[in-house]
C-alpha cells in the first residue's frame, strides 16, 4: 500500500512573512493546520511552488459591516456572499463584522438573525461584534452576559448619531458588564454635540453637498470624544478599542494614556491613510461615494497616521467596509435633493485593504512584517482569535500567496463586493493576490473562487487578554 504523504499541502520555497521577519521556507499543512515550517520538508499530497512569491498570513479584518441595516432602514450593499467574496479575493480570510441592535430590538434575536445569514453565506471565517444601542436592563443584565458566554467576546458602542448614541452613563454601565464578563468594548468616538452644532450651521448656510460632510465632523469632535472615552475606561479600569482614528491629535492622548498605565487599543483604516477630503470635491452628489464617518481628513493627518502605525501607537488596520451603492438603493436613497446628513456614511474596503497594505510595503511606507502584524497578527491576537492570523505550527493554515511582480489596478469594473464602485479608481498597486488558502483549502486560485457559500465558519471567542485591564507599574 502506498504510504500517505506526510502533509496535505506544501507551499515550497516562498518568502514567508510574519510579524517577526521574512524567511525563505516551505510551509506544510496537515488537517487544515500549519504543521511545519522549514527547509526541504517532506512531500505533500499537493505541492505548490511559492518561489518568487511572498506567503503572508490570511488577512484578519476586524471591523467591517456586512449585510447590515442602517438605523434609517437601508440595507447595505453586500450579502454575506458578496462581502466575503471581496474579502477572499483581497487576501482576507477572517472577518469580524457586526450584529447590529437598533433601539427596541431584542439583542439575542438580532444575533441569531445575523448568525443565520452568515452561516448560509460566508465564504471565509468570521466572528461578530455586537452593536449595542439600547442598554436596557434586559440587554445589560440578561442577554449580553449570555451572549458573551456563548462566544461573542466584543461589543461596539457609538458616542454619536441620534439613533445609535449611548451616553456616558450607558457606556460606563456597559464597561462594567464587559469587565465582569470578560468582553471587549470597541467605540466610535466622536462628540455628538459638536457634530450636531457644526451640521446645523452648515445646513443653515446651504452647504448641503456631500463635501461638507467632512466639515460637519470637526476634528475636535474626535479629539474630545477619544479623551472622554479614555477617561471613562480609566474610571472603570476596563480596556477599550478606539475604532477608526482619523486625525493626528488623539494620537498623543493614546500615547499619554498608555504611558500612565492605561490598557487600550486603537485602529485606523485604509481610507484615512490613502485618501484626503479633497477627493470629495466632485460635482453634484458624487462626493457621497467618499462620505464616511469619521470623515476623510488632510495630508498632515495621513502622515501622522502612517507614523503612528510604524511606531506602534496604532495597533491595526481594519477596513471599516461600510458599503452603499451610489444609487437609490444606497447613497441616494433620500432622493435627488437630499443633504449630506440624509445620506448613508461609509465606503467599501474589504477587498482593497490588504492589497493597499502590501503595496505600501512594496513602496517602503511599511515593512512586510508590519503588514503581517497590522493586517493579520494584531487583529487576531487582540480579538482573541487564537488560531488565526499567524504563520506558525498549530495555527489555521490561512495563507495568501502574493506575487510582487504583478500589478493590481483598482477599478469600478473589478470590485468583487456589492457596492459597484471603488474609492480608489485607477490606483495602480504593486503586487497581486495569486492564491488564498483557508484552513488549508484553496478559496481563491488564479482569479477563480474555489468554495461555496457556507464554507466560512463561525469562530466563537471570549474577550481574551484585551478584555483585561493590565496593571502596569509606571
Ligand atoms: N462608523 C463605523 O464604524 N462605520 C461606518 C459608519 C460609522 O459611523
Ligand atoms: Zn464607527
Ligand atoms: Zn464601522
């Protein structure tokens, strides 16, 4: 009887990229896990040359919105299938979108509903953050603890938006529950009242076009809310994840808080790194394609965010994929005369995130190990996805082969998600995804999808270390 090859798959002789460096190595896979890394490993049942290619961990996108309804009742442009298709083609194999409670909704039912749709449609693996907009006694005392214990280890709260805002008292209550149950708390931190004030002034002056949306979210609104959030976290002594940092000034708040011993995390997103608000200066309503919240900022902010990523002041890069079509089903749902305030915020990003980061490494803005860290290892570690985001024996064999000789030109015609446009039309990126493996199985190969909806698995997780306030001597 023929002997079984020791491995199911061996990727031979690639440049293997982890957060700690780049080495030439074979990567061997058995039973969906990375079994060995090294030179001249024994044969696999399937052999593939990775010579001249970089092998990176499958991306982990820890902040994206999938098949999510806005408070105004607009379903975003993606199904689970289209969103995870975009993720897979863009080298991302794990996502953490949201199960979004709107006011009056039963949180347990909301989570069950998102599960049903995800379980049917997902092509890549996933977990959820639970958005809490209604910290009622039932949510806080009953549903939330039960859901955290069943593997939903993080929540998101908003400090702004009329239909979503949780006030400081509510945030303190949620931090307390999260602390007791070992859950993580992610926060959209912008001052509601400052946005309200700025928006009212702009609308009164007739400045209703999408490009004014950027002015309606003053940079001080982010600074003030992040400072307040850090104070709330320090009061309860429970960590927070500061979502989508877009401006330079809060970086010093983050550094100072850490220097005095606070435990916290912070992310930024590709659109703040690669775009400025100048892109919104388009005729008519076209600027709406780039409306997001917090909004696009300036070149000086971009430079500060890149520096913060290199310095470790920001921990990871998520897409904040929030897709709305540029038509009456999405951005233009409120009709032709709508003001920016009536248009949905957000832009697509699941597919472009890792290609943009890989390109940044090829152009010397980051190193490849930083790309592995910011795009995969850090989000997996912070969100307690222990088998994900790493190329190491025992981890899930989520692997992406990148060809540094190829180019990827982003265009509306090639987007894989449901949005129908890219925020980066015409951008020419160095590098291209050649193959994507999830748990050792090909998901994308030579530009073809290899799996069916439902292939993705739910990843139950607790809050992990990121839900524990680390007592540091300072
Ligand atoms: N916040 C997000 O995190 N995503 C999209 C819109 C928003 O306000
Ligand atoms: Zn947000
Ligand atoms: Zn978001």
